[in-house]
C-alpha cells in the first residue's frame, strides 16, 4: 500500500544516504592523504527530500518502508539510485540492493551491489564497493564493514590515482596499491594496511612483511618516517636519506634527515619549525665526520674531517605594513653547505640578511644588514674577507599624494654603512681594479625630483624635470697603498648635484587597414654641474654598468648611488611600435647620447673603471639599438646592440631567439662584447647559451641546456634530462656537468619519481629539468 509517511521516509533517506557516506569516509581515508575529508554534514531539519520509485510501500504491521523499481533519492544534497531500498524500524537497519550509485555533495561517487547499515550508523556492510573521487583517485574492495568501536574494515582493497585505460578497459593501471585488509580506527585516527604490496605496470614489486599504520584524513600532521631520498655525485658517492618527521605541538614540528654517503659516511641534517600568530621561524643544522677527506682535491677546504652548519630563518608581521625578518647561516668551513647541497644554503654566495621593511600607499622603507658567505673550496676564506659587511643599507622612497604645481613630486633616500677586512682587488687587462677597499665607508644620500608633462602643439609632449641631491660621505680607506683616491680627505666629505632637464616626445600614430604604427621621436637635455669628487670615492654600488637602449633615456645612467652623472648631456632617439593583422608585432629603439658641456663622468676613472669602454666615455656616444619581432607562431627574435659612433662596428650585442611550439620550446642567447682593456677585460667575450624542451609525445619529454665559450672553444656547462608525466606519475632523470674551480662535485646525477597522493622518491635535485606538470 502506497502511503506518504514523510517522517519515516525522511528517516530512511537520512539513514541510507548519510550512512553510506560515513562508510565511504572510512573507505576514502585509505587513500593515504589523497584528500582532505570531513565527516558527513548533518541533515538540516528543513532539508528537501525527493524520492522516486516504481512502487513505495509502508507496512505498518511489519514496520517497514520499501521502495522498489528504479529508486531515486535526493536528500540534503546527496543523490542515490538503486533497484530496491528497505528500512526496518524494529531492527533499525537500512538495506539497499541492485546497482547502487551514490553521489556525495562533494562529488565523490560510490558504487556497490549491496548495502546494509544501521540507522545510527554504528554498524554497516557494503558489498563489491568502488569509490571514485573528484580528484581522480579510485578505490575498490570486495567488501567493507563498519563495526562497533568506530572501526571500518575493508577486505581485498585496491587503490590508485591513475585513470583507467580508455583503449584497453581492464588493463592494470601504471601503479596501484593492494592490501588484504585495511582497518580504519576512528578513535585512534589511524589506518592500518595489512599484507600490502605495490604494483607497477601490473607487476608486484614486493609485499611488505609487516603492517603499515598511517594517520587518517582527520590528522593534519603525525610523527613518522617519510619517503627516502637518494643522491649520487663524484666525491660523495651514492647517498640514501631516510627523513623522520616529529610533531611537538600544533605550532612546532621538526624533521631529522640522516644521509649515508658511500664515500663520506653519515651526514646528520635537522630542521625545527615554529609558527606564531604573526610569523614563523626555522632552525637548521647539519654535521658530518668525513670518512674519506682525501677524495677531495688537495689544499681545499673540503679536505676537513669534521664539518658543521647552523642556520636560522624567521619572518614576522609587526602589523599589516611592517615586516621584520632574518636569514642567517654559519659553518665551520667555507664550502660545506655547497658541497653537500644543503637545500636553501648551498648557493655559491649565501647572503646573511637581517631586514625591516615597510610598505605604505605612497612610500617604501627597506632596511637591510648583510654578511656574505662565499662558498668555495679555497683553503683560506680570502674572498669572504674581501666582501663588505653591511650594517646597514637603508632605502626610502616617497611620492606626494597630491600634485605639486601640477606635477609629480618624489623623494628618494639611501643610507649605506659598511666595512671590509681586506682589499678586494685584481689586475685584468691593462688596469688594476679595486671593487672594495679595506676599512669603513658610510654615505647618506637624499634626492628630490619634480616633473610634469604638458601637451602642446597637437601632440608634442614636453616634460620639465627638476632634481636636487645631496650626499654626506665618510671613509677610512684613503690611505690604502697603491690606490689613487685623488684629493679625498679621510673622514667626512660632502657633495651635491642639481639638475634641470627637459624631455620632448612627439608620438605619431600611422594606421592602415591591416597595420598600426607608433613612431615616437624623443629628445632630452639635462643641465647640471660636474660630478664632484669624481673617481675619488670608493664605488660600492655603481660597478655594474652597461650602456644600451634600455638606459639611453635615463636621467642618471649609473646603476647605484656612489657615482652620479654630471655635466650637460643630451639624449636623442626614436622609439617604434608596430602591430600587423597577421599577429606580428615589432618594436625597437635607436639613439645616441651627447656630452655637451662639463666633465664627462663616464670618462673619469674610478677604482673599478666604471664607464670605461662603455660607449659613453667620448663626447659623442656610440649608437645603441634594440629591436624585437614577435611572431604568432610562437617565435620571438630580439637584439640589443651597441655600434661604434665612427665606424659603426659592433661593439656589443645580445641576441636572443625564443620559440614555443606544441612540441618544441626553448631559447638561444648569444652575447658578444669586444675587449675592454681599460675596464679590465683584454679579451673579447663570445658566449652562446641554449636551453630547450622537446615533448616526444603526450607523456614523454626531453630537456637540455648547454653554454659554450666560443672564444675558448669550450663548453662551460651542459646537462640533459628526460621526463615522463601523466595524471598520476612523474618521473625525471637528469645529468649535469659543470666544471668549476671552486666546486667539489663537477657532475651530478639526479632523479625524481612521484606518485600522486603517495609521495616522492628523489635522487639529488632535478629542479632544472622538472616540467610544470599539474596534477
């Protein structure tokens, strides 16, 4: 007899749908952290119920509700279909049979042939179970049983994150995990796998003789062993790392990573992490007693018995605008971290940094203190003693929120205070160069700038520029033997620079039916006095100087504050941008600079010969040009070139070619620089660098990189890697050869094997060859 007992039907729906969900949550947890699952949501009192069936019978005598024939249920965002559903009020059991399919609110699908669960979800049974999650993980079991004590037991379980083969249904996935029994304990929040084995390409790789117990999905962190890592290099041998992870509290954990190297013995590495309300801190340490120091080159820092390292890194948000932090490291010799590839501290130059930064809507504050660890295999740490100890360096910038006299007003300030323990000097080409001098050096710089753009004569843009700068300088380096510092007095000195400039631009737009072109002639003139004490000061932050099209229209072309451009100079050039209907884009700059009056700062020697052979040391500069073409097929060609102002001979050029196609992508970069004897380079530089990635098919790809010194006819660096990736697995194998006078290991072999939802197995580091695969 068909009836409309909504209370009993609603109770049936709640028991059946959420009961299945409770079972599935237990089942899904066996994916070993494949997903973050939460308990099934409680049914709302006003949750809508939709029930369809060929027949719905309520037997009052037997106290049973039965739905048969194409049963469809929708309740509290759960959906289910089955052939027959029955709820027995006396026994409190819900039973469903026949092609059961349940879709949870989160999208997980559950398939079963038979379901029997109590209405309080305390006990239950599912037969021939399959689970498919939204992130394409799959689990199957012959049966699943929910027992008292919050236990879920699955029998003969198979789990994988690989999609089934569309061409060959039934074919074994690339990898899968099998277990005779999986027991989920809701009270201890653990999952136990008994008699488990891992299969690759359908072939078992071995059955574990012991049970595995892992935390369930409710546990965010749990102490235990992590996946092992492997490495291989020429002087360390083969290495095996077995990390152990330990949780101290919700805000503190640690990882201890012992590594045994076949050539050098046991390396102990540890990391302790703390999180706070406003930041975090990480403490690291590492140490080894090398069993074969003689494997390294003689008279190097790597030939040491005992080697240790400690490091600390922290960052704290004082408030939404201010941040305080540090990143520091100390070690017993100057190459330990680099030799053993200690992640995060293995750079050739590790920068110890303590900082305070503030970011406002119109201003910026950046305070840093630096100490540079130079990691090389030299027995003496001479290079490190030649580096500056910076305490501190402060940069500050401010932009007025409102226009002043209709223009933009800004203030820039810099404070630098540093010292060196030894002179940093070398002879190259025809000159001695002194990047740094023993002693101390302090400088305070403040500069204000105002500029405003006027639109005149139908498109002519005129921008007057006014700037004023002052520097206070103190140095104790003037008495260094063999170094000429002009008439600089040891102690305090001051200098200033005022600039009045005008920029004129006249952009012209030319269009046709299929093209558009913007041609923009640009002219600038800056009037200012000569640079004071030019070449008489240490040059710490303006040593890197390249004159090209990107710096043609800069008011001050020096890269830092220690040098300042003086004299009256004009910059003239033209800028072009073109676009075509076929998708081709063209852009370019061409121009020249002129020293009209006053002393040419770029022709004035300093301790590092900044500006020498730069193309600006004469009253009429070299020509500079930049051109680039972007093709819709994925090709880009760009060149940045400097030509001799008299002969038009190429003095410097950088040419790059980039390509991106469905199968092949990469870059080819060629750099040529003529000899610069006054700057310190008596030989021309010719370097060619190529990197590429070739996708063999949907899964396999090949990557490689090489750098050639064409002058010496030698390969500076080379490497090759091959990768496989699909929806559930990543495999990468790479070889890198980088001959170096300061590195302990000339070559490395690295590999990575990653199983989605399970973890990674690493040999070395494959960062250079990892593709951007997204699961």
